[in-house]
C-alpha cells in the first residue's frame, strides 16, 4: 500500500515497501501547471498511486511522466497512465524512446538530451544523461532547478524498510550504486555531473530522501567505485 508525503512544496513522495526484494519503490508527483509524475511505477501500483495523487490533484490531468530508463518500475505503467490521463506524455532519453516505440508501447513521448530543461510551471526539470539502462545504455535523471531537488532514480537509493543511520546508511547507498552501475567510465560521468549541481535534496527511486551530507555520499560512491 502506497503512502504519500509532501517532501518539499508541491513535491509528493509516493512510496511502498516490497518485502520480496527488500526495497521501497518511490515515485514523485509534482503539483504545478503541468502536473508531472517521476517514474510510472509498476502496473499493479497504479490504482494505489492514483489514490494518493487524487488526494492533492486530479490524476486525469497528468501532463508528463519522467521515465528515467526502460525498466518496469520506471516506465512499466506508462500506457496505463496514458489511458487515465489522455495528455500524459513520457519525458525520456534517446534509448528509452527507441524501446518504447520499438516495443509498440507508445510513440507519444518527449525525448530530451543532456542539459535540456522542461518547464512544468514554477518547476524546471533539467535532464542529465547518465548510464542506466540494460547494456549500460544511457538513461536520464532530472534536476529540479527552482528547489534544488535531484530525482536520481536508481542512484543514491538504499535498501530496507527503515531508514539506516550513519555508516550503515552510507554502506547501503554505496552497495546499491555498485549493483546499479558496474562501470567505471559511466561512474566518472555520473560523479562529474552530480558534483556540479547545487543539490539541496536527493529524491531517489528506492529508499529514503536525502537532505544532509550530500557531498559526503557523492565522495563515498566515488571512493568505492573510482579509487
Ligand atoms: Fe531501474
Ligand atoms: Fe528503480
């Protein structure tokens, strides 16, 4: 069962824990002129997510769905959402756009390149191209510029139902990163891009929101994966 929490003005975390895989699945609903969802969730999460969204807005008015890469928790329910909200359009990187059209899932998407900014009203989503997909193809993560929130998808994620503390939190975050991205060159690109950002909050696809020690966590990933 998903819960909803407003983690910043107009930014709602939708989340539930899956005990079989030991991680939470997070999506984010952004209330703005163009209501936007970050990650579609799995198809079987849609009813629950819609209940959470309808508490603060009208889910049928959804305009954008950021799909960071071609994996079921990030974009599996795109078609279902497009059935609920006729104007809903995925924001995707180049690889994901090819998968969506190649599988016949949808040809209605907004394809973005590195550095492109999509304004959804007061909020502005800047796309960063980083390794992510099957075969380590590039996907995207997005940085919301007005509030400094990095929607980092599988990166900066952690295991568990309860938030860990101290070293255990750092270790969980580093371990999840290593599982997600076992490529040194792609990690170099990732670290370079996130180090330059004025991040005030990290909103990951799994685990807990991060508002403190952000530079230390970036350093911990760099040390473990680039040393
Ligand atoms: Fe993923
Ligand atoms: Fe994920």
